[in-house]
């Protein structure tokens, strides 16, 4: 049984690997052969210290982790993992396009690093577009060092056709799940964008509703960590996808949100979400999902409140019954 499952899964994944220079990767991007989804740039951005350390690593010859791409039907490569590294290089060179636009991001000016303190205010070339550093203070990278970066080699792991789209989503999830740059919901956001950007927009619209935000009562720190989108994900998954109890709950949510995104937003899902939180806000406001103690709402809204409270079968049925009677 296990052997059959392994064999069936292997047929869904076909891989290859190349060693490519940074210059080759940059040229592929300039020619439109390497695709970076615009929404990925909005979700993941390194700080200047991280960017500077990447350039430091290339100049010192320190090996970098592989980047992963997915070979599309048109033979172009779609970046799955390595966005931070690739976009940092493109931005430093003044080549990174702005999301959904043809003009480029302002070039980067680096900061001092542990081994190369002279990288402070280093730029690829002098430019008035570099933010916060006047052109007379910029330190252009000498030609030989530019060649060092262009000739540096990266390992490129390729998920080749006819690998399934599911393999692409799984690969992204597994490559990033152990890191610290993105939490579980941020990874789900990217996967939803991969599957269906319209569904991601639908989720954002749900997350921004005033009645939902009132019931959620999330702190600014929680909102920054995508807690609102996580609650939306859990509500939609537990409402519309039966849980069979076999998978770990997090893995179940990962898989189910892909299925929902693939099917696309529906008028029913929007109506149920909106009217549910309108009703909860009307009845209980910011206390709707808080724990009751001695007859009083106390504490913060916890993740368990969504998994066990509003999403419990009995409460769902009650809410849906009230909504049906309201029309």
C-alpha cells in the first residue's frame, strides 16, 4: 500500500537541477523568461541588513541555498522559492520591476556588514534614484567586483513539466515552513495567490470588513502577523470543507484552502461570511469570541475560539438557521 502511494506520488514530480551564474539569472528576468508574481513582492521583503549580507556572501564566495522554479507550459520559469535572494540582486542592480508596472524599484544602497564594513553606502552604480543617500555620498561597486557577483553561481532546482500544480504548492510550503521569514498564514496567502489571485482578493475583502474586525478584536501586532487572514481561512475551511479527522489540523487547512481557492469565491460563501459576522457583531460585538468566566467575557480572542467556537457544528447550524430565516 505504501509502496503504491510512493510510486503514484513520484509520477507527479519531475525535477532537474542546473548551476547558473547570477548574470544568467538576471538576463532571464530581463527577457521575461523568469517570472516573479507581483503579489509575492508585496508579501515578502527583506530588510536592508539582510540584503547587504547577501551581497557580502557573493563577494566572499560563500555558497547560497538553491533557488526553486516551476517550469510552466510556455517553458518560462516561475520562481517558487528564492524570492528574497533574486529580488535583492535585481533591486541592487536597479532592474527589479515594481509590482504590476514596467518601471523599476529604486536601486539599493547597502550598509556595513560584519566582514565588509566598507559596503556602507555601496551602490551598483551612481544614481539619483537611490533613496536617502545623496549621489555624492554613494560608493559605486568597482567593475571587477560587479563581475564577481555576475559570475557567482547559484544552484537552480527545477520542477519540470509535467509536474502537477499541487506539487508546486507543496514544494513552496515545505521549503518555507521551517523558516522564520513567514508564518503559516503568510505561506498560505502566497499559495492562494498561486492558485487563484481572485480568491485571495475575496479573502482580503472578508478580512477588511468592519464587523469582522470588531468581533476579532485583534491587536496591531496580530494584524501585522496576518491573524485576520488566518481567521478568515479557518472560517472558510471549517464552514465549507468537511474535516475527516485524519490529517493534522494545520495540514488540513493548508490542503483545504487550496481546494477552495481552485473552486473560486462564490456568492454563497461571501453571504455566509458577511452575515455571520454581522450577526455576531450585532449580538455580542467585540465579546463574541472571548472566553466567558464567572458570567463575564475575559481575555483575548484566541485561535481556539475560531476552531472550536464559531466553527463548532452546533453554533454553525444555529447561525445558518438564523441567516436562512432572515433571507
